[in-house]
C-alpha cells in the first residue's frame, strides 16, 4: 500500500506540478503528516522533490525531472483497454484519436502483456445506451465539448420540457456527463449551477470570453450530490400497496428505487400477498405506473390514488366491454 502511494504521489507531482500536503492528503485519504513522511521517503530514494513554504506553497519535482518508470502491469493494461468507450468517443469526435492512442499503448507494452490487453479489447464491449433507445441527436455536442475543454462561455438556445420554444442562455461550461446513454452539460448561468441535457440544445456558439472555472469544483462529487438531490425531489410522496407474488417481481418495471423500497418495507399478508410502502412522484403519475402491474397490485393509500386507479380502471373496462 505504501509503495503504491509513493508511486502515485510521484506520478501526480509529475503530471500536475506543485501540490500541497493537504491536497495530497485528501487525494489519498491520509493525514498531512503521513504525506510529509512519504515525501521524506521519496527524497531518501533520490527523487528530487522539494517543498515551497508559505500559504501558496507545496511539493514539486525539480524542473526537467521525469520518472523513468514506463512499465505497466498486466492488470493496468487490461483496465486501460477496457476503459475505452468507442460510442461516446465517436460522439465527441475522438474515435480516430482513441484508435491511434490504443495502437500506441499496445506498441509500448511489453510483449508478455500485449496478448492479454488485446484479449480484453476483443471480449468486452461497453454499450451505455438502454434497451429500445436510440442515441439522442447531438448536433452540438462537439461544440459544447470544445467550450468545456477551452474554458469559454457558451451562447445556446435551450428548450426545456415545459417550454414550446428554445430560449437563449449564456453558460459557463464546467463539464460533460454521460449517464444512461444521455449527455448532460453541467454549467453556470446567471441563476447558479444547472444541468442541461445536450440533446435539448438547439443552437450553440463558443464565445471569445474566457470562463474562469471555480478552483475547487469537483465534477464527479457535484454530479453525485445533485443526482441524489434530484432523486429525493422527484419522489415526494409515498403509497401503501399490496402486491401479489407476481407483482413483487413486476415492481422492478417501475424502477430500481421503487423496487428497493418495496423489498425493504415488505410485510407478507396471510393470503400470500405483500404489503409495502413505495415512493411516488404524484397521484396522476403513480396511477398510470401502477396500472402497468395489472391486477397484481392493490393501492391502499393515499385515498386519492386509490380512487384515481379505480376511475381509470372503470373507464378502461367500459371502453373495452363492447
């Protein structure tokens, strides 16, 4: 573990330049005192790393020093070949660069590692798009990606689900996220941080105005936090339902969050059915969703939801009775 951390510290200093003890400590989830001891060990091993004192100081390698560590382990090479996503790379206009990079990586590997790396690439294919879904049309994805990379403000026309027409927005791009085959742009606007589905951008233009990225912004951490917040906001109510044994398997149709809640709160009735509490978005939405389970579900509460299911069911019965 120590040797791995020392090597990782060396590679970070080589790629990022100066880093403070606190930054390194947060990266490796250790104390700043441990980082100081690690730096001492690197220095004792002949690595020319030195410290700048003061508030803006930190550790860095001597100018011009480059590590001669060029070997990759078999597992590291396999992981790199598995990480390539040809679909998203093509959408970003990087498929040719990715192919060239993979060839260069393969050529640089030791002969004993090359067969395993090629075998990984031939046996695993990652397809991030869900079943029965085509990729979104993304005419402006590359423009958005260039703005993110070059840190320039974007002028876009964006259409929200509740709006008939796209409206102009000035966005400071912070990063792109690919989730479930859908590209999202995380950006700053006059109203604060927001998430924008790239497929709903109907026009995009990169400006010459530089966008100053917040120094401590962490895209992955922000996405994780905003995703949890979104999920909590979507499901604002709970419903009490009874599910048949078949209904307990069909509940997965309503999504993993609903299915997990059903399994956690499940209490078996005497007749083999199961009572459980599940989250719902709204009365109207939940009524339509529960009808997907047919007669394998009975809504107990809230009363408005039970009545809504009954009314829709009665209307369908009348329509299909002739």
